[in-house]
């Protein structure tokens, strides 16, 4: 047996390695599985095109809000929150943006302006005009390297009936504590024009 401070010889090291190797092999399969390489663990998890699309919507709306709200509303805009909600009962996907604003700026026109700005940013890089939103949704739910053929040719147009954008203009917490309850909500399809956006003013 090696004394303290004495180097362990090669034979002892080889024996220790052999014992450790046997111990690892002897572990129950469940324990060995937990030690599997993280890449292979992730590769074993199924991801649907639906999951992929929701993740892209979530990323893109956050980026659009951070980019466009300051440009649209200026420094007067407060904290914004974004996200995506899937209502499995209605089979509907809602992309949402909420932003705190002073009461004087919480208007139907202001809400519609944020709606337009967010859609414009999310669909940039696509074709101009009414087809931009459908193009964006088709590509949001399709990985770049994924070959669809003609099976999903109409996916963009059909997703326009499923995906909507909802914008809310809210009071800041300190304003709400003082009794300011004015909220403005506007919602519509990603290809909606100003006349098709539904506006609701709550107080």
C-alpha cells in the first residue's frame, strides 16, 4: 500500500481504472441512462413542428416588441411583456404584447399602431403586401432544412385562421394603485388591416 506522499505506481492505477470501469458497467440501466451524453439525450426527445413554430413565434414577438415599441411610442413606453398562448379547446394560438403607458397614451389609435409595428417587424424579409403574414407563419413553423414538398403548401394561409396577435396597453403598477384602471386591448389576425383590428377599451 502506498504511503502518504508516495506516488501510486502504474499497476495500482491500472487496477483502480479497471475497478471503476466494472463499477460503471454494474450500475443499473436507469443510472447509466442519467449519465448519458446530453446531446444524445436531447436527440431522443421528440419535437413537433408545432413546438418548433411556437418557439419561433415566442422569440420573434419578443424581438419585435423590443425593437418596435420604443420606435413607435418613444421613451414614454414602460415595461413590455410578450409571449404565446395555445388554447387547446379553441385550437387557437395567441401571440401577445403588453406594455405600460401613461393614461393619455392609452388609446385605440396607439394600440393599433403597436399592433401594426409588431406585425411589420415579425414579417420583415418576406414579400410585400397581404401575403407577408402567411409567408411568415409558414416559415415560422418550418425548419429551414425540412423538406415539405407540396404536403403543406397551404399551411401559411391556414395558420392565419389560427394565429392572432393581441396588444394591451396597461397602467403601470403605481398608477393602478392610485385607481387608474384604463386598459386598451386590440387583437386580430396577422394580416388584418386597421378596419379589421378589434379594439376594446376597459376602465
